[in-house]
């Protein structure tokens, strides 16, 4: 029984080399990609040479890099934004404000997207298209400068050329038929997929502690590894993670990875932040079409917004027929998820954990939408709460919390074996 990680499978084939001038004229979607030859190693951003500037009919973007790297860029809608993907780049020292302008670019985010690849996302104040893009490389120093010119366009023009290209390194595999699961020995370890929230370009909630920046993505990865090791040592569970490092995993891919692994359980971990009210304490969520309260609805909005970085939005993904089929499949799974959440709350309380005053809630989190895998989302705490933040930084508190989750899972497993035949009826 080994604590393993489920990683997106990256193809070894390079990005298709393409002349930038020809790419600008490419029909829908408008995508530019280029592979500089003869360069390797991790490129670094040069902050002093990186900027964005408005001009009369658009916006110019300049990125200074320590060396040339393969890249691609394209536009996405709802909201309107420009996306630039690179072979991995070290973004140290760059401020997002360097790429924000008065009229053209309203926000910038950058970081690891999938292992080996980085992403820069620029939110646009108005529709703009890629006019030109070129990477110039110094033949002596190998330093590179990527220049991108955006020109103003109409909403119709923007919509006609927007969209992410399909690429096996970023996209989900083709759908495969669902096959009935084989009966498992009741004494065999259950496979739990643990999902550390956020990652890479999506840091999640942030807080400052003793002058340092604390990010949700780092805390949840650390806790997921600690929890996974405890579950494996119990002998009752095998564990796989949706990510084992600081990279982005879309909501849709997290679910796909759990299905790929044939998981028995799916557990998503978060430590969000709420500016409204004084939310604190651990909370366990199960799936519902409607949030059980306003705070839950706000959390859903915050977490689903991360998938805009990947160009996807699961909130409108299901058509009516699919909804009906999924609801039928959840007839068995949903009661098991609810029982799982109740057992987790009981286990956490048994360890004297700092629980929310309403520790059991419902919300429409996309990562809980698996139709055939019992799933729960644990808000381990809130970074907006000084008490919760201190707890999350305390190794002893994390160990007690992990022990509470283990106890809850053990109790749920025993009860589930006894009640599953009744649930099926």
C-alpha cells in the first residue's frame, strides 16, 4: 500500500512549430504557438523587462525571459482574457501589477499550470484580438523577448476567434465507456483519492502570518500528504493524490483522475477565506444543487472561479438528459456521501477539533459531482480566521485532525458495509 500521486499524462511530442505571422491569420480559434530550437532548462522571467502598455488601438505586452521557450497564446471568453502557455518559467520577482494597464488589462495571474508548463492569464477590459506575436532571441546571451500586440475588436470578432486549442498535454482524455465495478473483498483496503484544493497558477485563499504569505494550495498539499500517510499506515486504505506538487489541476480533471483510479472514495481538502462574517472551524460538505447558506454559496463561487484559468466552467456543463442520468446514478451514491460526511464530523469532534457551529453543510461544488463515487469536501479551516490559521500551521493540530478524519472513515466503512444492500433497494 503506497501513497501515490495521480499525475496528468504529458505527451513527449513538442508543440507544433509555427511561424508567428502565419499563425495570426489562423481561423477559429486564434492560436499562436512557436518552438525555439536548441534551448533547454528552466527559463526565468526578467521582471525589469516585463510590462504592458496601452496604445491608441490596443495594448502591447512585453515579456523578458532568460532564454527562449516553446509557447502558445490564445483568447478565451466569459470573461474575456488572453492566455499564454510556456514551457516551465520561474516567475520569481514579477508583480502582477506590471502587466495591468489603465484601459486594456485589468488583472494578471501566473504560475505553474501542469508539470513542466506555466500559464499567464490576462483579463481584458474589452474585446481584443492578437494582432502580432514574436519571440526575439539574442544569439549571444540566449535571452529572449516575447512581444505581443493586441488590437481592439468587436464582441462578434472576438467571439469568432476565441477558444483553447485541443492539446493532449492540457486536455482530458477522450471519454471511455463506464464499466461496472468488480466486487471488492470486504476486507481489502479501500482506495481514497485525496484532492488538495487549488495549486499552481491558482493559489486559493491567502493570508499573512508574521510577515510571510501563507497560501491555501501549500497548506492543503501538506495536510493531504500527512493525512494520506496516516490512512495508509492504518492498513484499511490505499491513497492517491490528484496532485503531489504545486501545479494546476482543473476541477473536471480532478474528478476524471478519481474515475481513472477506480476510487472508492473522493475527499477534497480546502481552507478558504471569507471576508463576510467570522467563519471559522472545520466544515464538511456534500453535494446539493443549492447551497445550504449564503457562506456556502460564496465558497462555491470562489472555488469554481479557478477553472476559468483552464478555460472551463462546469456550472453549465450538464444538459437536461445528462442531469437526469446523473441523478439516477446518485440515488445510491448520495446517501453514502451523506453518511460519509456525518461520520467525518463525528470523527473530527472526537478529537476535540475546532468545529464550525454548523459543521455539516451542502453546496454545489463541482468536485463533488461524481455520480458513482461517494464524495465529501472538508473545509479544514478558514484562513480568514486567525485561530484557524494558527491551527493549520500547528503540526500537532493537523495530526489530531487527520486522526479524526481517519476515525470517521473507519466508522463509515463499517456502517457502509452493513447498509449498502439496503441503499441499493
